[in-house]
C-alpha cells in the first residue's frame, strides 16, 4: 500500500518512531530508515503489512518498501 503522512515520535515504552497517514491511520515501521526519523516530516511511503505483534500496541506493524520526503 502507498500512503502519505507525517513522521511522529511516540515517547511510550522507551520511545519509537511511527507514521500517521493523512487519513489518521497509524503505522509502526519495523525498519524505519534513519533519513525518516525527523519529527513532523511529511513522507510518501510504500508499505507492506507485517503479521507480527509489537510491544508498543500502537498502529499497524509494517515494513517500508520505498519512501521519499515531501516538501511542506
């Protein structure tokens, strides 16, 4: 799937990075690239849902296939 959204840092359970899509859905990447770890960055990403549990209990667990940042 392809989404556009904002990168967020959640300071829960030790902290983690996620993406909140423009439609409000929350995604928890298991392979968040360092280039995307910028609070509030607008990104377009291609994701693949991953069937695994996360200790964070936040969002849908996904793997990032490709990405790029968008200008504001």
